[in-house]
């Protein structure tokens, strides 16, 4: 058993090393763990120089990095508590264990957490910032958690502001914006979640999904025109069907065939729909699928499969809205998520947190958490440029090539 665990740990480190290389287009090793707080963090009681007070919405996005000075947590906590609230968006409680993260944050700091549209996609999150630039009400998000390529888009549009957390130095350089506008939070691998009470013949690879026995049973976990998870699912299918990280077209062709066969259900899948059997096969990140198994508690019986080919790893990133009504609460949320405590909470939800390597090196990850993470050997991590190119192709060509109008369940 110990030998198997050792092998698993080595494989995981190799996967993580490939993340660093892929994201940066050539980095081969992680930076050393942080030895001191970075000198570019914004003081807890002040917003960046171009940011408006917390009670007003800024008219322009910040354009400079935060002022120098280490984070004073006591001051930041006090400033956040004076604001009283944090508004999140697109954080389902069963996604990466966000339920525990939110409840822990609330009890730890005495703040209200206003949860907006938990089932939104990355594109929806950016649109929520755009639509609420002049709004200080509860419908304006303070923070976002979006797919890797959406971080750059948000920065270019001036939708997010820079902030470097205290643990900044232990976040790999290739998984963060150098100016602090966005930073990777966790990654996972796309998988199949199968309700075996309804469909006992579990698909093992993408090609299996075309079998007629899956007619009317398969769904994506978002709309490929806006959802990062759905876009990456199409991208992953390309890798298993003759495509590459530079050619996502076979993924569109695969889903066109899946739709024509009647196997693709044009609904946004979630664990509830899998549990009821309405969608027996959900294509989703492995951490969502594994947490569903825990939630089902054997009713229904279900299995999680990481496909044999087209193993695709996706990184998500965190950022603070440039128009955050509660900027100090947003910074405190980031400090919490990027602390060892916050990273371990993500890990409990089967996610690989971005600071995992640093935590491994310091020996602060409990063995039971390490043992929960699945073997993702062979997973590939596209570069930002490849993600952007694939995303552009998939979002603009989905309607013409596939023609399935994927929508939320009524």
C-alpha cells in the first residue's frame, strides 16, 4: 500500500510539472516556496491607487499594480468586516468543495456571502461584471473563478484589478499574471460521471459515447458557447479523435456526430440530473464527478471514469472585479483561498490546488487528502495561446457545426 501511494505521489508531481511547462510554454520546474511576504501587496486598509472607495463603483478599471507594502491581516479583516459582505458568482457547493470554503470563510470572519448564480459559466461571470460596472448592489460580483483563458480576456477588458496574496511567491510563475490581475487556483481532468443504476454499461473512452445504447443519455456541463467546462470538453474530445492541442476541429466534428446520433442531450448537466437519472452520463471535471459519488452515498450507484484517451487537464483562475463593491472582502477571500487552509479545502473536493507542490514540499498535506486524488497520468495542459485559439473556434463554430442549443434544465 505504501509503495502504491509513493507511486501515486510521484505521478502527481510529474503531472503538476507538466502543468508548469504547458502553461508557460517551456518552464520545467516550479519556483521555490515563498520565504517572505511579497513586497507588492496592497495595504489591507487601502485599495490600489486607482480604485474607488468601497461604497462607490469605480468608473475606470485599475491600470497599475497595488502599492508596495506587506499585507496586514488585522487591518484587512477589519476593513472587510466594515464592508460586511462578499458577493461570489458561479460557485456551486459541490464544485471543488466550495460549500465548505464558503461556510468556513463566513464563520471565520463573520461576513455574509452573497452567492450569485451558482451554475453560471465563465463567460457569464465576465458579463456580470460588465453589466454591473455602475452598480454597488448585491447583484455585482466581487470575485470570479473562471477558466484559464478568461483571465487574460478579463484583464484586457479592464474587468479585474490587481492584488497579490501573501502566498504569491508559492504560486507557480507560469500559472499567474505577473502583475497580479489573475492567478491559478486549481486544476482537474475531464471525466465521465455515470449513473450505473440507469446505465450499467459504463463508457471507458470518448469513442464509446457514440454507441446507440447511450441514446438520449449524454450531456455536457455547460453551454459550449459560453462555458469553460463545456468548451474544454469539446477540446478534449478533439484529442481523442485525431485532433491535437493545435487543432480542436475534430472535437466539434465528434459532438456533431454525437448530436446527430441522438446521444447528446441539449441540457446543462449537473449532479442532481445525474442522480434522478434524467442525464445518466455527465461529462465533467473529475472533482465534480468524485464529489457527486460522495453526495449520492450509494443512491444512486455511480462510477467515475477518466477516459483512456483525450485526457485533458484544465486550470481555473481567481480574480477580483475592477468594480467590486466590497474590495476588501474580496482581498480577504483571496487570502483565505490561497492559505494552506483554503488550498486543503479545495483538495478535499478532489481538486489539485495550485500551491500543492509547495505544500507537499513542506509536508503539510494530510495523507488522507493525498490518497483521495485520482491518478491523472498522461493528462495534457494546453498553453494559453492554444486555449484561446480552441475557445474561439469552438464558441463561434458550435452552432454551425453541431447545432445543439444547449440550455439549462427547466
